[in-house]
């Protein structure tokens, strides 16, 4: 195995990776109010509620988001920059959703916000533009903990531009990044470091502020994949210090879209692939073709949902706390505080409960004292059952989970799990409940119990 693939010892001990606003978890009444916002959560399966543990693949959306999408199509569906009311209304909404996303990410201005089809498509576009500036022998750094959407676009530059790709491995014991390996990978030719904020397989939060510092000290740009982190932690491009950050609204309670932040001077300095009449102003220069109006209207309503969550259950809200959030950014951050506090309770319970299932092996951080270094996404194998078998059995019981590699292509291979079907992944978001964890664990016990009974009979 290459030395950069699995490092020998865990880095351990890095404290909370990101500053999370203090908040209380949702109470039972708060959880009921939250769940009531999501129509999909009332779906049933064989007379029991359906359990969505597939959040890492895409979350459910609040009613307001659905209504806003329908409302857009019903009332002001129009292409942009027309001289008539529906186009003007649509353009006003587009400006507002850029401003809201800037508040969500802590960007300096709405011009730094670029929407696209999804994170992968945005990253291919951006990496092609960065590639135009690179010379033979320049280097980019990628990691074995990342989703392939933050790896493959940079790998392609090897062939296209003669760029050298340097890899950062992971510590097998706890699935943290090998920071010493990162240090070694950086050098005078490093032009860009691509890294994830959270692993979509095992939930590790990477120390991105430090990684950005190290990359900048080497004179490199940073491209942070925050897709998996976004539903769990507050995002703040200023305190992360990153040049780029990407996420996907469909993973944080919005419609299917991609969202990219780029520092103004960097976005302005790069050449975009665009049609000749397209504007060279930000963000239009990077937003190719006609914008998906209904999805963006939906996203604006998703931000509205998060503001409601923060205003109601964060500090000063009617659901508890002691000082109202007065700006959109403050309400959005307050929401992430509530989400974080709620999820920590779920993560603790899930770790204990999954740890008690016979034959179940969790990968990644399993120490309940390190919850600040992870998000509540857990990947495991179950002895005697392929991940697909487990996912299918859970699916039959109305519990949606993923199996396979979920495009955490390098990690699953580094852990030598590709041949055996990867791992089962369960992901919790703030609308999941303790009762759902109990349902999951009961179902897993049934699956393992049934197999021991069958073995016993044999
Ligand atoms: C961490 C991470 N990065 C990138 C992606 C790709 O996102 P998109 O589907 O928006 O292209 C995903 C999707 O699962 C992801 O989990």
C-alpha cells in the first residue's frame, strides 16, 4: 500500500474544528414543530413512519420550499433581464437568493455566490478554469478522505496540463487526515489544495482553518468541499479563510442545486468558459446559461426555514434562549447552533446503540468525547452480511440507508472494503429522532438475530 494512503498513527486530540454557536437541543415539542414542517416525514411504510437515514445522499425539504417552487412556476416563471414584470420579479428573487446565500456562508458580497446544477458540475467548471493558469510541473494536493467530486476534477489536470497530483492519506484507526502527510505534500510548486470539510462516509470534520493556513503559507489556493458539512455545522468562509467553498443545497433541506463561494478577486482573475454575450461581471460570469428559477426560489425558502429554526429555537426565540438574533446571518447561525446541539445528542445515542449490535464494526471516530470533531454520519460493516444485504433488509423495514462507497472512492479502497461492497452508511440530521435510532438498532438486531437463528438451525 502506498505510504500516503494509510498513515501509521491517528492525529487525535484536535479540539472542536469549527466555532459553533451555543444553543440548546430541540425539546420534544420543538422536534414535533420541526418535523411538522417536512411533509415527507409523514410518509408511512407498513403502517409505521418511514425513517430517513439517507440524509448524506440528500435531505428532505420543508413545506415552504415546496410551496415556493410551485409559486415560482405559477406566478413569475420567466427568463432573466426581460423588460416585463415577471422577469423583473424573477430577477429580484435571484438577487435575493444570492444575498441570502452570502449571509449563509458569511461571504463579503453576493457577487461571490455562484449557483450551478450541483457541486460536481461547479467543481469541474472551476477546476477547468484554474487549470488554464497551471503549468507543467505545478502541483495540486488532494486527499483520500474526499468525495471523488473534489478529487477527479483535479486529477484530470494531470493529463490536460501535466500537473502533478500529491496525495494526503488518512489514519486508518480513526479516519482522520494525515496532517504530517499534508505538510510533506506542500511545496514551492503547490498551486491548490482540495479538501473536504467533513467526510461523507465516516463523518470526520477536517481541521480546515489550519489546512487553509498551511496551503496559503505555501502560496496555494484552497478549494473546500463543504457538501457534507453544510447540514450540520455553521459555514463561515471568512473564518475558514478559504478561496473557494462548495456545497449542495439539496443536502441541507433545499432543492437540487450546487452553490459555490469564490473570493471576489480570485473569481474575477480567472477566465470562465462562457458564451460571448454573457456578462463578465460576478456572479453572472460563472453562472452559465439560464438559471433554475424554481429551484432558487425554493432555496430562498429553505433559508427562510433555517431562519425560523434559529429565531424560534435559538437564543431569544420563543422556543427558548435569551437574546433575539436580529440579522439574517445571526438567525442562520443560531439555527446551526440548534442543529449542532440536537445532533450531538443523536450522535451520542447512535454511537452507544450501534456499538452494542453484535458483529457491527464502525469505522472512523467512535470516541464519544470527540463529537466536536465529527458530524453524525456513521459507516459500518455487519459480520456475515454484505452492506447491500443490510441496506435491503433495512429498506424493507422502511429505513432508508446507503451502502457502497458513496463516491468516497479512495477511502473505501484505502480501508480495503471495495471488494466486499463498502459499508452501510447511516446519517442523522436535526429532524431525526432518538426513536428512529432505536428502530434502526432493533432492525439490525433482527437481521443479525435472524442470521444466527438460521445458522443455529443449520
Ligand atoms: C462530500 C460530498 N462532496 C461532493 C458531493 C457531490 O455533490 P453533488 O451531488 O452536488 O454534485 C457529494 C454528494 O454526495 C458529497 O457528499
